[in-house]
C-alpha cells in the first residue's frame, strides 16, 4: 500500500519489486542506457518537440517487458495499487512525443507480445508488439494483403493503431479508424488485472489515443485478397505535369496502394532502388500489375519519363519507405547543417495553387505529396526559424482551404471526447500515459493544433 508522501520513484520501486516477484527478474530493468532510450521517441523530427521533449528530460523509473497479455494485466494491476504511472511503448518510431513518460513511472515495452495468426475469416490477429513486416509476410503467405501499413513498416501493430493513422493502402482504405481495426483486446488500468475484447465501432476509443484508455495487447486487422503490386518510378520536368498524373491515378480501375511525389530539392536524399535525376520531379507509385501499362501511358502523355518498374514485392516496401514524412527525415539527415520543419496538410490547393501554399512560410519551402481520397496530403517542408513562425502559418494554410495537423504536439487529438469518457472507467486514476489526454494545452506550449 502506498502513501501520499511517497514519491513516484519510491512507489515505482515498490511496484517493480512486486512485478519481479510475480513475473521474474528478466521482466524489469533499470539499466540507465535503456531508461534514456525509452525516455523519448522519434519526435526529434520536429525542432519544436526536440526542444521541449528531448531524450532524458522525462525519465522512466523502470522499463517492464511483459511476455503475454496476462503479464500486461498483472503489471497494470500492481501499478494501479501503487499509484505508478505507466507509458506503453512499441518500437519508439512515433513522431509526436506520445511515448514520452512525462510523470516517470514505468515504460511498458510491448515488443514481447509478438504472436501472429491469420484467421479463417481472412483477418489477422497479432500481439501488440508484432512488427508489421512480420504481419504482412504472414498475410501474404496466406494469400492476403493487410489493408494499411505505415511508411515505417518495422513499427509494431500496437504502436501503429495506438499512435499512427495512415500509410500505404490509405488511398483505398482510409485511415486506421475506417474499418481497418476489426477488434482490439485491451488491458485496463482499473485495478482489475483483466483484459477484455471489443469489436467494430466499440474499438474506436482505443485507436489513435496513445494508450490513455487502456493498453492494447492484441489487434485484429482487416485484409483483402493479395494482389500483384509493382513499384513504378517516373520523372517530370515540372510540377504541373507531375500533378496531372498524380491526381489522375484516382480513376484507375484498381486504385494504387501508394502514390508519392516530390520536387527536385527532395529527390537527391531519397534512398531509391534506381538513380533519380536530382533536377527533375519524382513520382513513385505502387500500382496493381494490371494498371501499370496505363500508369506508364499517362506518364508519357504528360511529357514525363518512366524511370523504372519493379515487380519485386520487396521493392514496393522500399518505395513505401519514401512516403509520408520520411522524405522530411531523409532531407534532415542529408543536410544536418540546416533545420527543417514540416506541417501536415490536406487539400486540393497543393495541386491547384502550390505557389500560394509555398508562400505561407518564408525561406526555402517544398511540398511532398501523397494521394489520399479526393485530395492530396502534403508535407509542407520549410526552413525553421521559430515555433511562432511555424504556428502562425497554420491559419494561413487553413485560409487556402487546407486541413492542417501539427506534428509538433503530443496531445491526443482524435476521438478526444470518446477517449475522455472511456478513460473514466478504464483509467480512473489517470495513470496511463499522463499528460497526453488534456482538457486544453498549456498556453506556453502552443502545440495542440488538432485535426481540422
């Protein structure tokens, strides 16, 4: 039993001692290097978050590595009894600081929960720590394609469902909130030491909420019959010609799995399978095999060049790794002497009036495009000057008819009211991932922009 005078480290020490008794010494570690590593995620892609939540500023007291869903439930029960905060974590590839242990306590490393089962119905059930590369391989071996996977395909499925939303497959299947999640099994932080499973719409309080409503220990995701996918590389002399083809891909008889587009400034740092001309615009498509000839014809009709096609499935993974915010990362890596930031925006202005979008920020500005539904998603990449400059650009982007999501914040910004209502029963003490589910952000951070 804890007392109100005990500090979090003191309570964590009592909890970890009990967890060690229950689950064995190999489950808990206080190794300083690991504590430092698990104190942050890939939020360093944001210069704002790099300043606010760098590695080591918020340290866990211990890392717990459960092996089963029952282990997770028992860990949460002990932590609940000792009033110890718990921050769930997968591979740490999230970009928004959502795995930062603001109140210390325990980091729950879920990678040991890595079972994978292809169900008779065609769905795939996997432990939260299973890597999506392994899930995809199992599905493909059974003649199935998982609907969506992120550009960081080595992420865990629990991390993707808990903190991601879109990726390869989104053009056809939307986000993780659009039927991708068939069911989740959750360990609540209510002292019960149990798990429960919810399906369909009832799973939504646990999707993209950073684990504040319960720790997801297993996910069942949707699949479809496997298709033959081909990686197509094309190049263009100008933005308008590339956009002409990019937007036309929405009327293909089989939608592409991915369609990424970049201006010349982003091209040299891309780790492509073929040499890309750094003076030309790059369009990269994961196309279904029967549509490749049509894609190539459209490229040529727009004055472009078909650089290469690869029928090897592994090459579609390589192409996927250059999608969404990864070109920003590759640019940052190639030019460490400069500081870049990006803003996630969606809308047709990227196709129709790109100069107006670029004019929102001063200095060098570039647009990376992804195809999504009826309009493109873009990463607006620009020179970083200050947090004020970044955030002051948001209303200007919105004035162009663009939806804006800031990647410079760590707060839950989807299903917020649903998450809040759910957490009242699944986390009554507010011990799960503290600081992520808030009524309003502190004024001095100005980072909770949300989805518009």
